[in-house]
C-alpha cells in the first residue's frame, strides 16, 4: 500500500511531506538552515521497489571478493570499498552516475548481475534520481530561486554494508564526516540504527530507523552554492547492536568542472559573497589532499572579510 508514511516514534529529525511542499516553503528553508537534514515522506520512490533494491543490495555484497573488486568507476570512492584499517566494519559498492544508462549498465556487468537484479537496479536508479533532483529543486525554490535546474548533475550511488558483532558494540562503523556533494538521499536500514547527525549545538542526535522514508543530508557543495545559508551536516555511524546493517546512499553533486558560485539572489550589500568560485573537482581534490572530511575544506575557499 503506497499511502502516507507515518513516523512510528517521536524523532528530533524534521519530517517533510514532499507532496505538500508548495513554492517558497519557509519550513523547508528553515530546516535546511538549522539542521541540514530531514526525512521525506511521499518521495515518489515506490515502497516495493525500495524493498526489492535492499534485497538486491544484500545479494551483491554477498558476492565473492574477486567479483566485488571488479566494481571500479571513474572517480575515487565510487567503486568497491573493502573493509579497511580506518573503517574495518564497513564495505561498499558504487557507481558514478545513476542518471547515466551506460554507468548503470557497467555497474551491473561488473557485478555479473542477473537480468532480474539489473531490472531492479535500473528502476531504482531512475526513481531515486528523479527524487533527488525534485527535492533539490524544491530547496532552491524555497530559497526564492525559480526555475533553477539540477538536470545534468551526476548522482553517485553507494550501497553500504556494516558488519556489527556483539564485540563491536560501541565502536565506529564510519567516522565523523560531511558529504562532499550538494545533497544526499539515504535509504537507511529498516531495523538496525546507528546513524547520528550533529545538531546546531554540536551534539550528536540519533537517526532512528523509519521504514519507507528517505533521509536527506546537505553536503559541502551546498554551502558556497547558497552563500553560507544552507548547513552541511556532520554525521557518523555507530555500532548500536549486532547484525548486518544495510543502507543505500545517492549523492547529487555538481558536475566536476562546474564552478560552484552563489547565484546573485543570495548576494547583496548586507550579504556579501562569502566564498571564492571553485569547481566541484577542485573542492573534492582539496578535501582529499588535506584530509578535511568534516567540512573544514570550505574555510580554504572562504573570502577574507
């Protein structure tokens, strides 16, 4: 049944009904400024497809290591990530752009996906891309930008698996970080929590499971794009209980060569331009080379006052 999703337990994470966002939504803008993250309901991705994609994700990450290692892509971090010394409980599969039929096809071929698995992956890629660009456009509209288009922005895709045991409870699944892109849509685990986001006070808040919803996080690129209006949210994954925790993340980012620069609507005498123009590729390179994974890279492109 595709009715409205209800949050089963009280949660501090704001909830937005995508169907009810109209025009310049003050609520949506305030949430993006204060939290940098929110849950969405009525997001347009069918619940049956979400469940099918989660099953396919489990199957793919159960493949032999030699097959998973064939998952390579065009930018660092978009292919297979094996457990490492830094993140020993985590592994992931990924592709660069869910909006590219060639990229999706290559991903499926690398992992020897069956025709049924390929069909599910292709359907999910289309649905989640449409959801990501729709939500991004609604954020832009809520800030007074009319007709701003995110079409053509690549949407990186990552399937995450956390292997938690009784001995690892209390340890880190993934360390504190911000995402580098503009917007992340996460289909998180339906049963096993562990995701935490940092609120305005600097305290971490648990993001409890909420089946059927999607979680939206804003990343580093959203900050200079909005002239500092939007908030990039720091987050982490902690081991709260034993079990396999699965999530599917989709990262909407500017094209690598696109210059990230605040539109003129966000700049005036009272709100001078805060960040120097920088391409997304340069921002990612700075972030990686300086090992600045919690948003500190933005200080390197901030203009002197």
